[in-house]
């Protein structure tokens, strides 16, 4: 046998003997069987301090004669204070360990019934089950406040901040945007007659080849007069072509635009009252001329509003 193996065996034997002596020193006094074939050298509980619901190991160290059988209990007795689970036999060098596992459900000192382990009977054992409330105040604790979900205070603070900030931001934005909004609304209202006129001219352009000449020019000239109503702030629908001549002369910066606009009305009068016929090309030509003249008129109005030097034009 190698020296290393011999040293290992001696070391393990020394450790087992030291464990046996420790168990005997801190366990209840040993007791022997009635027939003297075994001796219970010590009893140990693991963990030493245990509480209700803990799984505890009861470990008994037994020295038995060669003729005595040490077996794990096949059936555990029923106890009111707890429950036995399982048991096992662990042979050691010179003695035998009996491991029994149980759980206690009641506090206090409890008596363990006799546990038959083959020829060995463990008797006179007591367990001391401790309570977690030992040493605690007997008065019940005061009730706690309402539990809050995580980040509840942060959410409440953010919501309160938004309720304060949003109205102020909306008011500031309204004050800042109000002049711009007024300009947009004024521009939209100012351009409304021109948009209506463009829509009417587009409809007439689509019907240029369908309606008779008289009906076409009645609708055409009425659309132009309705537009001029807003431009000159007068009821142009009641004016004759001769009366409109003075209006056109004052409204158009370019005299050629005024004469062109007046020529459309004069030709329309010939169609309405003189029964003159005109071709589709002539109708489209007058529509195009009116659209160009009115486009320049709208642009001149916009330029006059942007440049104060043109305000009196």
C-alpha cells in the first residue's frame, strides 16, 4: 500500500472519530437497549434551532453489537404536532447513524413516540419547536398606509404639472399665433370672391360649346359683376355697361386691362340684346382674357397691401 493511501485512510478515520466525540459531547446522555445489544451514543437535531414549518433532521448515533440489526423505520407513528417524512441508515467506522426527517406544525416541547429501527428503538426523545414571534411585541402592529403602485407619485406629479403647464402653453401659443392667424383668415376672406369667380369661369369653360350664346354671356357677365361687387364695394349687378366704364377705369392700374374688360361687356351686350351669335373659340378667348386681367388685378391688390407706397393705387 502506498504511503499516501495509508495517510488518507488514517485521516478519514481521525475525522470520523472526532465527529463521533462531538456528537456525544453535545447530545443527550446515551442510553442502551434492554437486551444490551445497542447503545444510543447521542442525538442531534439539524438545524439545532428550528421553527414551525422547517424540515428538520434528527440524527441518532448508535453502537450496535454484531448480532443487532439497525434498519430504517418502515412506518412512522402519527403525531398531532407534526409529520415524519423519511429515514435512512448511514454506516460509519465503528458506529451507525440513523437519519430521520420531520416537520413540526406546533410550537413548544413535544414528545416523540418510540421509533422502531429494526432491533434499535429510539425512545424518550423530545423536540422543542420555536416560534418566530418569540420576543416580539404582543401588541399588534399599527395598520400601514395604502400601498402605492411603482412610480405612482411620479405619475401624479407629471399629471398635475401637465394640468398646469398645458393651459399656460396653450394661452401663450394663442397669443403668439393670433396675429398670424388673423392674417391667414383675412387673406382667405379676401381671396374668397376670386376663388368663387375662378370656379364659375371653370364651369363656363366646360359648357362653352353647349349653351347658346345669349345664356352663356348672361352667366359670364353676372359672374364678373359679382366679383366686382366685392372689389369696388358697390352693386355692380345693377350697373349698365356705360356705368361700369367709370368703375373699370378706377379699378385697373393698366388702362389696357380696363379697356379689355370693357370690350368683354360690350360684346356681351351685343349678344344678349342684339341677338349676335359667337363661336366657341370666341367664348374661350373672352374667358381667357377675363382670367388674365383678373389675375393681374388680384396680384396688384396683394402688392399694395405688402408695400405701403401702393396703398393709394
